[in-house]
C-alpha cells in the first residue's frame, strides 16, 4: 500500500460471517513509499476479508487525517464485503472466458446505448426474478435479443464501481441510484450481484460480447464518497489524504471542483498510476471495451487549470492495454475553467452538449438556429477539427441519464423534482424543452400527435448526424420519469424502465430500428471527414445545404432568424447518381419543399417522414416538390 506520510501500517483479518477481527499484522517492509508484506493463503486466501489500519499524524491543518483506530479499505480492492462496515475481500480471480473476444466495433459504426444496470431489467417480465436489476439480468436471452434487434453496438453502463449513498440522502430516506459516488474503483458494486459481483460482472460482459455488443463502463475518478472535511474516513482519506486529494491553501479544506465535496489529485504520479492500473484491470481482467470518464476535466487539471498535454493523458497513451479501448470524456467539471469541450487530445471522444442544446433548440422552434444545426449535423468541425481528430470524436446525444428522458423533453416545460425532497430546486432549469402545448400527461390527440412527431424528429436528427450517436435506454419506446430531470436518488419506478411501454409504443421502436439501419446502410451518415459543403478537386460536393425554394442557402438565408427549415443533400444538386436528401421543418407551417429533379427511371423514395407513424418505403409521385408537414422531417433517396 502506498502512503508517503504514514508511520506504520497494519492489516486486519476479519471473519467473513461475523465480521469480527481474527488477527492483525504489521506490514513489515517499506520500499520507498510502498508498505508491503506477505500473508499466506492459509491466513488470507480467497474469500478472506481484510482492512488496513494506518498510523500517522492527525494534523488537518497540514492535510493529514490519519486515524489508526479506523479500518480503511484497500484502494486496490477487487471486491468489497457485503457487510457493514465495509471490508476488502480477497478474490480468486479465475474465470472461464472461453473464446471471448472484444467485438472491436470501429468508431464509425458505433451506436451507444446508455443504460443503468439495475433500472434496465428491474421490471423486465422475461428476466428471471432473481436476476432482475442485476448484472445477470443483462444476460437474459430476451434482453440480448432486444439489444441486438434495435441495432445498437455498445452498452454504456452507468457506474458499476462500488459506491456509497451520501449521508444527506440517507437522512431523507433516499439513496444514491446512479452510482456517481465511488469508494472502491477496482470493485464491481455488490448492489447488482446475486451472490458474487466479480463473477457475475464477467458473466455479463461475456454474454454481451457473445451478442456482438461492446461494454463501456462509466467511471468516476474525479471524486470519492469520502466527501469534504466532515465526510467519512473510508479509504484514501485515511491512507494519505494530502496526496490523494486536492486541498485548499487552508489544508483543512478540500478543493471542490466536482461539486461533490472533494477532488482527486491527478497531478500526483501515484494517483495517476492508481487510476491507470484500475483501467488496465477493467480491460485485462474484466474485459470491458471502453470507458466514459465522469467530469473528465479533473483528470487533466494542474496548478494552472486544465492541461490538454497533461501527464494523465500521456500515462493513458503509454499503457498498451488501453491502446485500443474507447475513451470518452465528459469534458467539464464545475470549477473555474472547467468547460473544455473540444480540447481533449486525439484518441479521445467527448460528450457534445452543444450538439444536444442545438438540436433541442432547433426543434423547439427557437429563432436563428438553422446555421448552428448544420454545423452540429456536419460533425462540429468548429470544435473538433484539430490534431487530426475526426467527426467520431463527437458523442452526439439529445438525452442522457442526467436530465429529461426523450418523452419528457417533449412533454414538460419545467422540471418536476419534488420527489427528490429539495423543494424542486435541484436539476437544471435550462432544459430547452417544449411540452407541445400542455404540461405533462394528456389525452388530447393533437398534442399527443405533435409529441410523437417531435420525438421522431429528435431521434432522426441524432442518428443521421455525423459523429457517434448515443441513445438513452427506453427513449425508443417513450420511457418517462414524470418530469423529474435529476433522478439520481430515485431507486424506484421513477427511474426503472417500464417495459410495458415497449409494447404500447412499438411503432416508435420500429422507427428507431429503421433509423439505425439507414445509418448502417449509407456511408454518407458515417464519414471520417467533416461535411464541408464545398466542391472537391473533382468538382463534386460532399453536401449541399438547400433552402425550401430548392436553391443553395445564401449568407442571408443563414442569418435570417425566421428560417426554420433546411434541406441536406448529400452530393451535388446536379449529380444524378444515387442521392440522399434529408429535409427538416421546425416551423409551424407546412412547406412545399423544392427538390432536385431526377431522371424518370429513378424516382425519389421516401424512407421515412416523421409526420407519419409507419416505416414503409414510399415511391413518390411528384416532380419538383415534397409536401413537408409542419414540425417534421423526411428522408428521401433515389
């Protein structure tokens, strides 16, 4: 165990059943700042529970919080006990992976599906009851078949590292549901296990791989569950507080750029090494295919703020095990200079919240958004065209776990978070949502029809944009959180997916399948270069941006705040080869959208029109115009 300021380290062995300490030993040797010793399997073999007692100065004013009377868990714990207080548990490590191989889906072909391990199957009727809400629930044949059927290529799991519920939530009778309060980075959460979290996590990964699906793990290295100066002493705080955490000039206080009480000190080489070792473990031993880093700006902070050339990025790049895995940053934290979208190095992808906000705003009918919509649809080159980065550096999303579901985005203007017991003051108030004329549930057929169109509009834009689309689980069949846009503490029906909606809204599920299939069929939606709208050396354009009159958008058109429609023609307007035309109308009036003339032998076909609920291909009987309904989108091909 690393501790540069400890004076003595003991390891306690505990009875696995009663939790009573049975023996205690000193770690007898110290090499540099690493304390070490050897215990035979007879004393501490697989299944044994253990913890450390770390002696040293208890001088908060100097940043030291040692307490040799408190047992702390091992930062390298492969598993935690299911008892309270927490103890580290020795694991066997053996697992029969058989012929398991990573699916290795190229970024170009990736479609991410963000889900919560518990919430996804907790109410699933075709999952064995004991497996519902567990890792094993994701191995159920019906679940695997469904994921494959909609066409996604990767599941992104909300945090599965062991985590704790914050004291203020326990006082309210609530608990941390999302899991962004980690306490043991190497250890899979016991909450999602039937009996053995390590074995069952591996079983889940193997089953998902067998279905051709990658597993991306949402990881939390920016803060821990130990909180601020009044938080519990569980692990790092009692091992070497001044090393593992960023402290204020008054070293009794924690630098809190995460909004969670503390900030992990990634400037220190030991902390970086711990994180890289952890990533390596999840790849080599647990076979995950990638990571989404929560509040990732923290990882590259130094004394001057975010450093895109930080030692952390270099350490990750230098680790062979991480060479081919997917690395996704949430490119912000809540500290000064924390918003760093577009500044992560080559090899990293980033959650693009500007994409989210632009697409929401455009379809909400906000003025003056058509130009930025085109930029976001084209791959956000203004953010990512540097250092050899590609459109696939974008993780495009319209909804995620944090915020409204897609159904709620088109059903509520305001958040409804009363169940969180924070007087509806938590969660963002800037949702860029539109309730389509009525707040919340309604039986009004006109409002319901408009909400359906808006849902399909948002999905179509997302899936066909350049970059990597990410869907939130259940959005493809209208999952609702009843207007709660911050359900982090709702471990109940507010957050759990209601699978009855999958049958009720099967038309929407079919539409999502169609969209992902269209994306897979046409390379135009999966480019490695940004759409430019300018002619190449051969004189052929990659895309033409059209106004409703059929001509190319002019500078005046782009700057006209009243323009709420756009035609996106892949290729040149005068090229008679195979073409795709994506039409968008966020206005309240129907348009006769002028489309390029095509030879009689190759009529335009409509792959979908969001004003309709069917997914049948229709051959169009028109010459120059397409009737594009208000608040709708259509994809034509010939």
